[in-house]
C-alpha cells in the first residue's frame, strides 16, 4: 500500500511558478514509478510528468517540456513538480500517482495503482 498526499497548489498569476509536493507513505514508495496528472473542469485527466524509481529517467507531456520539472527524493518519500511560466490553461487539479511494474504505459492513468486526493492550481491572466 502507498498513501499519497499532495500539497503546494494555490492561486498564481500567469508567468509565475509553483512547486507541488507529493508525500508518500508505504514501504514500496522507492520502487514505484511516480507520476503527475492533471484534470481541468469538463476535461479528461491528462498526463503531466513521470519519474522512474531511481530518478534517473523522466517523462513529460510534450506540451509541457521546458516549463515543468519532476524530481523525487526517496529518502524523504517525496516527489516534486516544479512548474514555471504558468499559463491560465495550466489551471487544473493536479494529482500525484504511483505505478508499480515499471515505466511501460506511463502516460495511461488507468495503469497507476495509487492516487492522491489532488491539489488545485489556479493561474490567473
């Protein structure tokens, strides 16, 4: 079992930055692929970024490369999402998720085993 709790969301002006954190509990955290997804009102949940258990491999949605950075600290059981140059279209609830079984299918939310409750990010124009 892995429990995930996100924090760091809030209201920010366009062009600003936020850093999301996802604190995990559970003995298997370090062996999971960790991902961030987001869901805007009336839209499907979409992949944002993912990171391998070692932190050596990262994956990003093409549209977000260069603005968002995912990282993890296994000693602290925490994964981060640094978001820079935020745009109003980045407004969404951001979810942290854990996936066992490697990185295959990292974009598919259906393959993730555990989810946090989400944190709201609102970007004003």
